[in-house]
């Protein structure tokens, strides 16, 4: 039996700001070498959780250990073991990418020559060479995020925490970040990821913890949660009520269908999206039925929350209460 402690373990972890509870009684475990995603909307408690793990804010109650070190009693050891990449790149806009990496290495205690060697190694590792000498303020969002993740690895952390690493990025930049994360996973880096995007958690994580109002609403592997949420599907929207019945007649018996007459929509499960979309479209075309729309629909965060918590991800707060993100911004200021 391995004696290696979990990278993260919390027991009843709670954080309150006045009357507002940002994180409530959270039990979390991240095994060494694993990838766990905290999934939830703004204000769910994700950022406050990672800030407690990074010793940036103290828990109100409960306990948490990072790589075997208590976040309150052994905060110095925790800070040596962890590296946190936040939602907004912690880079100096008026320095080049390379100079930022050198500076980060020096701040971690390396001499000038060693810092240059580390920076150049990270530039190669993260494919930063083509913009290494450009100022940070002139880089795209995806390029900035790659430099930021490189900066978080100027030392080899036992745990890398990525707090919403693709928030605000365009789809292409998001895919670049995903590839970088996959490379890190392939190298055996232990990751705790927070995200608002179900597809991101699905693509990158071994295990997903769904956070709702600061509490764990559900957890499991991506496959387990998707089975509870429901598969992607093909939605066909009819032109009118009569058209809806013709679509039902064309698809019923050939496919497993569900019908929403209020929205004039017929839905077909699509485990293989290309085949399902092609076959459904072909059946409708063969029947000569005019339609308003046909589209592939994937489960979203809204679907996850509605299915697993019974309400959409629009947490209400008492008048005057601050959200998780409001508090995080104050702490970071």
C-alpha cells in the first residue's frame, strides 16, 4: 500500500464572509497524479476553495491538507508544494514573455544564470519561442495564458492549481490551453482545475466535483456524470404543430425519441454525433417534411445543474451579500 498522501484532502472545509457562506462543508480529495475539476458557475465557491488551498485565505472551519501539509499550521510548506495559476495572468504587461519567466524564476530564489536556463527550457516546453521577445501586453489571450502556465512551473510543484484557465478566451485559444494541460498530465503533474465549462471538465479531468452554493452537489468520473445528465442529442424543430406530428411519424420506431410539443421539438440521443445527425436529417428529408431547425445539442452546465441539483445555475444571494468572485477580487486587490 502506497504511503503517498493525497495531493489535496479536505474535511468539512467552510469559509464564511460575514453572513455569506462561500464554501460549505466541502469534502474533497485529489490523488497524486490525478486531475480533478471543480465545476460550477460564477459564485459557486470554486475560487474561494482554491484560495484556501493556496493559503491565501484561512478557512472558517473544517480542515484541508495539501501534499500532506495542513493549510493553516503548515502554510509555508503548502506554498512550497503548490503553484496557482489564476483566472487573470499574473504577468507584467511591459516585460517580454522571456523576461517575465526569468523574473518569476528569480523570485523563486534562482540566480540570474539559472533563471535564464529555466526560462529558456519553459519557452521550449510551452512552445513560446515565436513570441518570447514580445511584450505581454501585445500577446493574444491564449499566448498570455501559456506564458502564465509556464511561469507557474519555474519550480516543479507537487500540485498545480488552474483556476478557470480558459475564462474569456476564444475557442482557438481555449484549445491551445487544453493541449498544454494534456501535455502536463502526460508528464505526471497533479492538477486541480476549476471551470465553468462542462466540456472542459469532461475533456481534461479524471473526476469532476459539481459545486453548488459552496457545497458539493455531485461528483464522479465524466462518464458517470454524463450518464446522469444525459447524452448529447439531435434536436429537430418543426415549422408548426402539423409538421411536428409528421416529424414524429418519420422518426418514431427508427430512433428513440422524446417530444416537446410546447417547443415543437423532437429529440434523438446522439452517442455518435456524426452518424446520428446524418441519419436523422436523412429520415426527415426522405419524408419530405419541412423543418425550422436541426442541430446537435451537447449537455451544458445548465443541463448538469438542472438535472443534478433541480435548479439552473443562477445562485441567488441575500441583498447585500457578496459573491465568491466579489470576495476573491477584494482578496486579490
